[in-house]
């Protein structure tokens, strides 16, 4: 647990991690050791079509989890991966007859959180949203997708296109760890403001959107009337992103930036933020829907 700059308790949580129960390198106990040593307070083991029970390993909270990969490997034919976290029991989804909507529904019917995994890696598009509804989050960054894979780890374009269409999901960063080679483990996660690191408190906070996605930097992003206010740990770049293509006053660069303000423009419908520290680590805010009265 860490205190954020406002004094709130924050828990470091990894939501997409594989073990040797599917195609990961190490068994769950060794994976728990690696993540606990890196300061994580909770993880979810999300092996492919193998339900991981929740519980605790050597003081590390383990949320139940599973990854359901639909489609084979040809993105032209259609691939989508759905991560379920925090289910009360195994949804027991039959792999040979599973559908996209059926997987999401089964996760949620069993008390879980449904996450759209690595949409850039899978080359998903807005059309894919017409085939499935009800996600509780989307991965904006997926570490393994930049490690021995397709080099498509960043899904900001997907998030922004969906926001343009009025589809806004909470934004998450995950490792999707498989190789444990220094490139895909303990890199990307969410910092959750919760009452404790219990599975139920963390799940409740995630559903309440009380978190931000990060690789290290702290980020707080809020609307105050017609002004967007951002506070962060020391960074070298702050980028405000919206549906407007070019605005002269929303990119901030410097040596130790910790704050930014941005006045909402007339035609903006949504806005989010990204910050980058001196080591190249990023953090991503959730999207603020400007069409909703604050």
C-alpha cells in the first residue's frame, strides 16, 4: 500500500498475469513471489481457459481470474481476448461454443469484472463493439505486446475512436505476463484507491472507477467546471487528449512537471490525459465524458 499525493491509500494491482497453468513460464507461487517483491498488493492469475481461484499467497491478495481468447491467430478472421477478474465462482464457459457476448455475460453473472484485452494487438475496431457489450474496462497498454510479440502494446487509438462514438470504458494497464524475461513482468498496472487490499474492496473500487493506469507515474485528473485539472508525480510531458485534432495549449513539457490546467474547448466531447516521466514510463487517466453535466 502507498499513500498518494492527496494522502489516500493506493494499492498496486496487476490484473492480467499468466502462469504455467496455461502458457506462462512459472507456477503461481513463483509468480506471486515476483510480484510481491515488486511491491504489488494484489494480482489476478488469468490463464487461458483455466479458472484461477482467488485467495492469498504469502500475504499477496490473489483475485480469481481467467482469459478467454476467442478466434485463433488471424486478425482478419477476427480475434478478441476477454479477461475476467473477481468472479465468485468458475463461470464454466464451454470453449467450443463460446461467443463474445456470452463470455462477458457469464463473467458478470458470476460477480466478475470483464476487461477488453489488448485491442491493438488483436487489431480490434469499433465494429467489434457492435458484437459485444458490457465491458468494465479496456487495456490501453499491454506489456507483453511489446515483448517478443507484435509490437502493438498501446491501444490509445482504439480508446479514442470508441470515445468519439460515445463508447467509454475505464482505462487499465496490464502486463499480460508470459515470458518473465525482464520485458513483460511488473511493468504495467493500476493504482486503486480502496479501503483495503481485500479482493472485494479492490473489486468494488475498480467498478467505482477509483483507479488510474500506470507504469510508475502518479496521475490525478478531474473536471472543475470548464477547466480540467491534473496533478501528477514529477514528469517531463503532460498530454491532454480529446476528440479535437489540434489545440495549442494542451501539451506541456518540462523537467519536473507536477500540475497542469486546461480549459475545455467548445467542440470537445471527451478528454483524457497521459503523462510521461524522465525514464519513459507513462500513466493514463480515465476518460472524462464532457457531454455529461459535472
